[in-house]
């Protein structure tokens, strides 16, 4: 059975100032998602599942579902505030869903096979999808997952801070822990971010970070579901609280219930976190087209 690719596309794009998931960056109107799907198809993935908001359903149907007919199976699910464990009610103050862990959980009925996870607005590179596909096909342990890791320096924006999961990796190549680190900014010596003690934490730039390029087996729904229920009971109705994937998984890595292999990619990440990032993304795509990595028109 071919693995599935899960595309997280329900984000609001507040820092970007618009619906960045559907903004065009290619010469024939391609989005970053188009290039990711193109890479996933040639790597061997068999299905694409989108997590979206209801207000972009028509755009997703027109842009992806219709265009991809005959190329790869496509499905989508909605991430909504009503996607909750039985008996839990939403308070009036809560206006949005609960982040990336919640986004994965809403796909449980749509995905029954090993699957990869990507952000819709991140470019991961050809090699990264091949690495991810090969793991999902060849690793048969149901509780063994993976992260395709990047060097921090290869993932920073020139136009503002970013959030990254900073990984500590053991000598065996397994994740020891992952810390969701916010407001990382590029500096002349590497990078820095505000620490828990109020002081700036400095990074060399060689640290391994997660870009939400995960490889999961269906067993993950049980682990993520358990942690989500705990989260909802403790602070889930706080208007701004979210549960991210690294926080959900960290507990089970430390307990030894799951293992996560770190598979390094040498690719240069880029994305449209900020509107000022777009010219660099467009230029990078054009350079890859000139090298023959992508056709000038995908569809």
C-alpha cells in the first residue's frame, strides 16, 4: 500500500497578511503546495489528504481536486472547532481550532495507512519527499515514526522570526526530545530566540530542527488523541491555546512508547511566512525550473 501525504492547510496566515497557502509562486500560477504534491507523486505517494477550513473548500476543489484527477487520489477534511471528544463543549470565548495535533486527529477516518505530514506553505525539496516515502514504505514497526530534519540555518527567514521544533538527537539517530522554540531570528553568528528565563538563547545554526515534515503510522492517532484529551481538560478552552505536534509526541518519546528517527535532508527550506519572503521563493522556483528540476508548467 502506498503512503498518504497529509497537507496541513487550515492556517490563517496572519503574519503573511492573506491566504498564503493559495498564493501563486510559479510561472504558470503554481502554489508551493503544487510543487510539494508534484514531488510527492514522483516519490511514490498514493494519496493526498488536505486539512482545510470550510471557507476555502471551493478553492481547494477547483485548484487541487479537479486538477489532480487521474494523477493521484485526493481527499480533504475540515478542521473545525466542533471536532472534539464526546461530551466536551466549546466555550463562547473559543473561536478557532487547536493547532497541528488537532489537525492530524480530524483525519483519522480518512487515513488508514502510513502517512507523511507537511505544512501547505513550506517548500521541502525533492530529496526530502524521497527520504520520507522510503521510511514509510520500509519501516514496519507500527510505533516507529520519523522527522525529516533540517539544519536550522537552512530554514530561517530574512524578514522576521520563525518557530521551529529544535531537536536533540541521540547517537543512535533517534529523537531524544523536541522543543517548540518560538521567535527564532537570524543573526550574524547564527540565530537567537527569547529563552524561558527572559534572556536570549543563542544558536550556532547547525542545530537540527523540525519543519513539520513528519512520518507517522496509524497508531499515532491513539497517542495524539490521549494527549489532546488531557490538553482540552487542562487548558483547551483558553481562547489562544494550541497543541502542536512536538508537544504531543514528546511525552511518548520520553516514555519509550514510540521512537522517532531523524532523517536529515540537505535541502534548503523556503516558505512564505512573511509577504516579503515571496520574491525569494519565486526566484528560487525559477532557478530550479532552469535546472530542469521542475517543468515550467506542472498542470
